[in-house]
């Protein structure tokens, strides 16, 4: 299982625009990467079905941890046919994960800067934000993980972006999950009436 070292940052539109401008100038522009993602937020894992609308591809991803539980994520990922996205979502729902599901469309543009892949995004839940990541091979040592984390922090600092702490991430995701649960409960109550 590959290991992804990932950190996130949230910011306003002006910071988003300045970051994109800087990365276009000083980084490698990897292009638009808009995605509709179906997240299944499990107690200690994150399962995703991704419809990559920019690349006309799809995939299923399982991360062995959740946002706010550390920067290192073991990740298993495989491609599926784009026309099978709805079936995959239905399958995971039938397996009992429907109550854990939420959907998010991400406007996203990818860059590489200082050896770090940076996805600059906007979504309804997160607003303007970015993911900084370095992908390591299966069995990467603790030293390699620490080096990747330092590489991300260095790239973010050079770009003037403060990454979120694990506590900030845990708080943000808990608040989002609570709002999402309340929204689903309200919708279900409205259907019953």
C-alpha cells in the first residue's frame, strides 16, 4: 500500500488567486482536475468513489486513516469504468455505508512545486483550500515520512501558506460531519411528513 503524506490549508479567495498565480509562474502546472467525489466517512478510514470529470476517468480509493488523524495515509486505489461510478456508490450504500456518505464537487487545479504535488481547490464544504502531498512507496521508513512532511512544510512556507494542524483538521471535519448528519436528519424528517 502506497503511503501518502498529506497536509491541507484553508484560505480566502484572494489567497487562492495569489497562490494559483504564483504556482503558474514558479511551479509546474499539471492542469485542471475537477472531480465529483462520493465520500464514505468510516470510523477509522475514508472510502471514496471519484468521478474525475476533467480526465474522464473514475476510481475507488481507501485511505487507512481519516483527516485529522495524522499526515500519513496508507492508500489503496484502483481505476473503475466511469460508467460504474453510480453502481459503486450503490454497492457501498447496500453494504451499510449509506449513512456515512456525502458528495462533494471539487473545482481543482494541480501543480508541482518543490517536489510537492499541490491541488488548489474549492468545494462547498471546505471553501478555498489546498492539499499538499508527497506519495511514498509501500514500506516507506519513518525517516522518509518525516522528510516528506518537512518537504511539504518547506514548500508551503515558501508559498506563504500556513498548513492546518491536526487539531484544526479534526475540529473542522467533526463540525462538518455534525452539520452533514443534521442536514440528513432534517431531510429524512421532511420526507416522513
